[in-house]
C-alpha cells in the first residue's frame, strides 16, 4: 500500500506542479488579453498532454501499479489530492469562501475542467500497457 501512495504522490505532484506553473503564466499574462474562459480553455490541451505523460511515467517508474485495480486506485487517490489542493489554494490565495470560489467558476471552462479531472483519474488505467504482464511481487 505504501508503494501505491508513493505512485499517487508522484502522479499528483507532476500534474499539480505543471498546473501551478501554467497558472502563474496564465493569470497575469494570458487572462488580461483573452479573458479567463479562453485562457483556461487554452490551457486544457496542455494539461491533457501533461496528464498523459505523467501517467505513463508513473506506470514505468512504479511497475507494481500495472494492474487495472491499482492503476485506477492511483488515479482516483491523485484526483482526491488535486481537488483538495486546488480548493485549499483557491480559498487561501483568493481570500474567498469555498462556496464563493465554486460559484465564480465559468460554466464552459469549468465543465471542461471537470472532464479533464475525470481523464486525470482514469489516465493511469487507460495508459496501462495491454501486452505487458502485471507486476507480481515474489
């Protein structure tokens, strides 16, 4: 179980870290030019690619999660961490309540973001190699 937690933390850290860096660029430089909706929508394909690469990396680095159940568990646990971290950061950095933050989300980019979160949770399972046998501990 500790190994699964490690894999989860690595997957979470890669995706959240890149998302944070993109946000540092998006908010001051892109949002004023094109607006929040379009800036967030432009970021989604980049985050999709990051999720794809991060899931593949975690599957290579942690071969013991190469089973349908474990890979899905890693994705779901990482999703829980990302949602908690995002909500905590949004409340702390924007000085808003949780309900104010959720109400302020754009309907279009927010819906796409929710879809990307689902992809994030499922990507380790989707990237599972079909011809590579599952890791078995001796």
